[in-house]
């Protein structure tokens, strides 16, 4: 231990050494508590000791504390009764979510006429009236508009010239493509060769399972006639479960997506963007002749979304397939919960700004908590600012 103390002291700053020496002088007076506290401080400054402690704590993560084992048998018996009550609570919660699903189905029917009208405006099947197009900007928007008046006046003539040169646009061109490009979760899936196809996307609808049927929802992607495939609708169905697992009932936390199925895309010849043709040169081992071989291989594309990995009957998947399905479930849920109900706000970017504001608020709250912790440390009589000002490099990396 003496060797360790010398090693630790050698790694400490001179200022820290002065503090240690002063404490050691006091320890010679017989203050055992002070000696123990100083030894603890020195040990906690040792990176090797800290690493060992962290490894020990990581090993305890998720393991029982041992408290339950120490309880009398009669108390354990009552705890088991509480667990049985908790299982019953989980089953009631499952029924709650089933009724929520029924409410979603009910209100989806009320939303749908509005979504249908949105689709008609986007694809130019309906021209909104002047009254429908009136929109009162908030004060912030009005201020922004007033500042940009001069710039708009300068650009007005150029815009008029451009409008004269081209035909009046119909509906809202590239509405859904713009939505996809504005959302990181979706834009990460897009490839350059997907964009010409998605310009023909006219609507996305959510269809819930019929009453009495297993819980599920289907995303319908409606396309206008195009040169890429003959389908007018591409579908993706997500099957859900809202019941506790018999083997692990306490893990239940609401409905979960169990699997999903896509559809067959009837591609026009030579237009399948999910495949690409590559040429490889092969050399004959004996004769040394070279030949060119053409192979068709998978290609990155948004439209791979409609051919998810199949889940085997035993439910076991490799890591890659599990990762793909996890991302797929997240995307399907996001489209259902956020994109379809609030499409215009993702088109304008307003919904994205709201999402960013939410994250900023969380960050500010975290900063406030850190500030409170710093204040508590300063009020601590044993708090030493020198030790926080210059922590060991290894601690920073952890």
C-alpha cells in the first residue's frame, strides 16, 4: 500500500501534494478519521482503482441486490401476492390499449375526409377557395415578412418572368418527396434514383384493422400512373400485439409491432431501382483468358421498404435482420403517428422546428440539473475545487 501511495503522490500536481502533506501532518496528531478520509481521496484519484470499481458496478447492473433473499419467508410470500396483482394490472393495461386502438379507428374515420381533401389539393383535383387559402400569420411571422418585403420586391420581377416562361404549376408539386427529404429518418433511406419515382407519390393513408380482427395497421402509398411500375398503390402492413408475454409479463409497456409484410412491386422492365447490374472480369486459371460476367445485385433504395426481412416461424433472426426490422418498425410507426397526420407541417419544416425545440428544452433542463449539482458541491464542506478542475485524463475518457 505504501508503494501505491508513493505512486499516486508522484502522479499528483504539486498543489495537490501540498494539500496531502498538510493533511499528513495533521494525521500524525492521531486523527484516524482524517487519515481514512485522505486515503479514500487518494484511492479515488487512482485511474486503475476507478476502472476496477466501474467494472464491478457494471457486473452488478440488473442483478438482484440480495435484499429479497434476506427477507423472512412469510414476507416473500406476500411479495409474491403483490407480483400476481401486478400481472393482473398488466392484463388490464392491455385491455386499455385495445380500447385506445378502437378509438384510433373511430377518429381515423373522422380525420379521413380532411386527409382526402388534402390529397385532392396536392394532386390538383380540387382548387381551394380564397377563404380556404386565408392564413393569419402570427406576430413573429409578420415581423419576418416585413423585414423581407424589400427582398421580395426585388425578386418579384424575376419570379414573374419565370412564371411567364413556364406553365402554372398544378396542385403542390413534389409534396410528399419534400416531406421525405425534410425528415432525417426518411431522407436517410432516399437515394438519388428514388426521387423521380417519389415525385409521382400523391398520398399516404393509414388503414386500421377491422373490429374483432387482430390489431394491425396498413400504410398505403398512392401513386399516379408513371413509367416505373404499374402499381397504383404500394402497401406495408404492421401486425401488433397488445398482451403481456406469459414468460415476462412485467416487460409489457403497450402494444408492440410483431412483424410486417410488404407487397410486390410490378416494375417496368429496366426500371427496378432496387437492383443494379454490375460487370465483373474473371480470369481462367488454366488458359489465362479473361471474360466479363454480368451480375444483378441488390441496390440501396427507399423501395426496399416494401420487402422487409421475413421472420422465421421460430422467431429467430440474425443481427443484421434484427437491426433492419427494428429500423423498419420505427419508420412505420413514425409515418403513422407523425407524417400522415401532420404532413403539411413537415412540408413547410414547422414540425421539424418543433421537434428541435423539444430537444433544446431537454438540453436546457439537463443544464439546469448540472447547475444544481455544482451548487450542491460548492456548499459541501469537504468539496475541493482543485480535484474537479484537473481530473486525470483517464477519467475524462470514461
